[in-house]
């Protein structure tokens, strides 16, 4: 298998304090041929100016391309835009505050080659670092059993987004993600399962920086109930967008899709059930007391299970789920402060 052009896409937004190290790491990749796309999502600081300066000074073997979005597109929109620009067969992504080890692209290429071209998504372990690049430990997140056959829980589908590499066919076949998508590290691997499989590399290939600007980092706050409720709803709406991506992709009819039609049909039914339930729960969390009573009635009419009906009845008078989430967030803040350990992206 000939060595194809690979695209290394570096996504940055208001990361002027860290982006130099991220760009240096991209330029230090040992793989060739490689195009490096340095892209800024309408930052308000000096992030793009720094990337432009480094691109102008670069004299190495890789192709360097610059992109600056005139308006902030968010994660999903930014990925969609760069997939329009990328020319590589494989896509390796990096954040503007992380550092890829020099052999990262080479390792991804070798893993794809050794898979016989079946690995549509590849990701690796991580080394956690803080703002000053002090190592805080490692993250190893192997694939859950059954994921490549869609025989796992839908919630278990996903990869470590900061170490993700995918084949461009996941966009050539399925098209752009829903623009507002935030959990691209779930939406894209789902497509990869439909077309082939996900592959995990145990070797850490990325230094993942934990700081208060991470999308998954908890904010320092006393977390009053209204703020916790808003946090819960925000996470739910992000999950809802992920499920709607799944819904749309499962309805595609393309010869490249490897998952059997009966399996896709079964998974689609489960996705639609979860969409319906999540929409009801969002309405419950956002609504007044009267609105929540209506949600319970709608749930009973639509056949929602007795467990959820019971939870909603209890939550009418005691929001135990918000208490649980607040405890989780405060526990993560303490853990992060003491150990620099990784938080989950979903506190619900």
C-alpha cells in the first residue's frame, strides 16, 4: 500500500498561550507526505497571528495551509469546514492546546495499513499535562466489547477526540455533520463503525492539556441549582444532536456500509426511542411545574417506561438528579485540583 497524502488538521480558538507548542508538534511529524492545515475559529486573541507567523517561517518538508473562519462555527461546523479543505486520505486532528508526539501520524498510518484499510477511525492513549506541561498521568481507553458490531450500548460509542484519526470516506459518504454538533468524537466514530471499524492504539501519542478552557473541564463555581440545571440541559442538548446524527446516518443507503440492514434497523429503533425520551426530559428540566406535569402525561401516552415516569414524579418535588450532578461536579473539581485527573465530559 503506497503512502498516501495525510491531512493534519489543527483546530484552534483563543489559545494563544498554547498554540505555538501545538503548531511546533504538527510541523515535527515524521510522516510524509503530509499537509498541515492550521485553522482558527474566529479567535478574539492573537491565536491566528501566531499561526500565520509560524507558517510563514516554516521551511520543512510538509505542506502548510492556513484557514481562518470569518465567524465562529463551533466544533461541528469547524470540522465540516476543514473537511471541505482537506485533501488527505486520512485525517489526523489536533486541538490548539494539545501536543502530538512526533510519530503520531506515522503510527496512525501504520495502524491503518496493517488493518487492510478497514480501520475507519483510529485513536490512542493520552498523557495528561497541565498548563505548564507537567505530566499528570495517562489515559487509556480501550474499545468496549461489541462496539464494532454495534452490539454495545449507544452511549458507549466514542473515542478520545484529541487523539482521533479517521478516513475521509466517513465524510465523502455521509456528508457534513449537523452544524451544531459538539460531540464529534461520538458522531464520527459511529460512521466509522458503519463503514468498517474503530481501532485503538494503547501507546500514548498525544499530550492532552487540562486547563479551565477545556470544553470538558468543570468550571470553578458553587453550582447553585439554576446553574446545575442549565448545565444538565446543555449536556442533554449536545447528546440529542449526537443522536440525530446517528439517526440521519443510519438512514443512508450506500454500498460502502458494512453493518447488516437488520442490525441498522434495530439500532435506529433504539436511537429514535432515546431521542423521544431525551426530548421529553429536556422539556421537563426546562419547564415550569405545570410544564413538567404535562411532560409526565405525554410520557405516559407515548409509552415511556414506568421507571422514567416514577423519576419524573419524584423530581417534581425533589430534584435528586440535580443534587447528584452537583456532587459529581464538585468532586471532579476537587479531584482535578489535587491530581490533575481527567473528568468525564458528561456529568449526568
